[in-house]
C-alpha cells in the first residue's frame, strides 16, 4: 500500500542551471547559496505564496495553509538536493 504522497518527486522539474524547482501546480522555488548553504525561496515572495495557497483552497493564515507551504518547500528542497547530488555523482563517475 502506498501513501498519498507516493511519487511526489515526479511533480517537480529541477533546473540546476537556473537554480530553481517548479511544481506542476505552478509553485516555483528559487535557490541561492548564502554563506555556503543552499537556501530556497518562493518565487514572487509573500504575495506569490498567498496567491498560490488561495488558488489551491488553503487559507494562508491558518495551520493547514502553513502546513501545505511547509511541505511544498520541503519537497522542493528534497528534489533540488536529490538532483544536485545525482548530477555530482554522475560527474564523479566520468
């Protein structure tokens, strides 16, 4: 039996050169390196976050909205890290 988030990673498109991850729902997370750490930020800032949550029937000011945003950012970070590590591993093999 699989969970409701089964194959979540297939909903993301990672662009290492453009330093971004795009979700099939339209959410885009941009990554930048700050003090040696990779940091993700929702493209468009707070206004884009609120618009995205509202368009998906979430209230940006309640716990469900914050939980959804937290999960989407976690997914973006995991997709980014997985693709980046995969790319580095492939380079190391050659």
